[in-house]
C-alpha cells in the first residue's frame, strides 16, 4: 500500500474581498509536503493575496483550510513561525551588510544558535566572501540569495516565494532554482509564483490563476492537456501578416510568433486544419503539426482572461 504524503497546504473555497472587489474567488489548493508548486498568472490575478492568506498575513473572508497542519484562521501565528516568505521587492536593509542583515533576522526570530545557522546559510548560498558587503551594493542575483538565506534562517517547513527571480539574469535564475530543488529534497515545501515558462516547467505541479480564479492546475502535461488545444507550427517569411489573417478565423484561438516560426492553435483539430489549408500552398511557408507547448497553453489562457475582461 502506497504511503500517503502529508499535506503542507490544504485550503478550500478560499475567498478574499477588498471592498466590492473579489480578488480571490473560492480557490482550492492542495500541496503535498516536499513538492515545488508553481503559481502562475498575470499581474493582479490574486497570486500575492492568496500567498498572504496561506502564510497567515491576511484572514480569508470565506473558506477554510490548514497550512502545515495549522488552521488558517485560528493559528495564523503558528503558521508564520514555520513559514519563510520572500516578497517580490527586496525588503532588507541596504545600509547593512549581508552578515548584519542575517544577524538582525536571527534576533527577530529569537534563534538561539543564530551565529551557527547564519554561517551555514552564508556557506550554502555562496555568500561567505560577500558577507561584509553592503546589501545595497549587491546585484539582483546576490540580493535574491540574501533574501533566500534570510527566509530560511529559522528553518521553515514551507517557503512562499513571490516572483523571486524577477529582474535576475538567466545564470542567477538557474542557480536559484537549483537551490529551491535542493531545499525540496530536504522535505521543505515550496510555493513559488513566476512569469517564466522555463521555471514553471521545473515545478512538480503548477496552478494558473486569473481574476482570482484557478483556470487550470496539475502537472505541466495536465495543464497542457486541459487547454484542449491542437497546434500547428509554420516557418517562413512575413509571419506577422499571416498571424493577423489567421486570427480572423474563429477556428484559430491563438497565433503567436516565436522567432522565425508561428504557433497556431485551436480547440477543434478539423476546423483548425481547414482554417490553415488555404495557406499551405503558399510559397516559402512550411507547416507541421506539433505538440502543444506550455507557452501555447498560457497564451490561450491569457486570451480567455482578455475575453472575460471585455465581457
């Protein structure tokens, strides 16, 4: 019999309103312990508000659930003690060194063996040789390492990372994600919001949220499958004009240029093929049926959002 994995997050019908505006609408989220969950969606979709409710910083207006076994409403203080939360904006002190920032965080959490843990964090994240450098002089990638060191200093069981790699170069992003998976291998659960498709593909599961509603969730393959899309790729010249022509056909749900190719997707394979058939005989256009990618699926979900906003 397969052993049941404990749940780090188990919330149901989570709802939050600000005035008359519902920013999170009846969200259900179940995250097993030791997994990396990607939280995706456009700006203003409700990602940050959901994260803040989960970590005990905001009280939901409706819904219930637990985080690390603690009740969201009654035990928010216990949740905060066991969660590491990394905000979108660098929120440490520019005029303190890395070492001084970590020392201050250790005192806030009342960590008895603060010096030992700080040294471990500096070593683990490659910050030792910069420990006496002012935080304000660090590049984006090094600031993110400092932020990760600070939010793991109290050895949390759950990390909530709100767009942690925004504005960070590709090499620093890769290294940051290697560290995230290292933490997950130690049993720490990670819920991370991101706009990057390559980062989403490194998650065990992903959730796509828009206008406070979950549109899709599951593994990358699940989310692609749930879109229901069939996709063709065309290579050639003047793809922008071709895109505009194709989008006039209701069978074409999305068309997006990727370098020297155009991805064309629709929900009904036969209708999509009929829509592109007149263009197959054009010179210098080379068509092929391809597997729908995660980015194709997200472009489609974004069109649903825009249609909803216009209605």
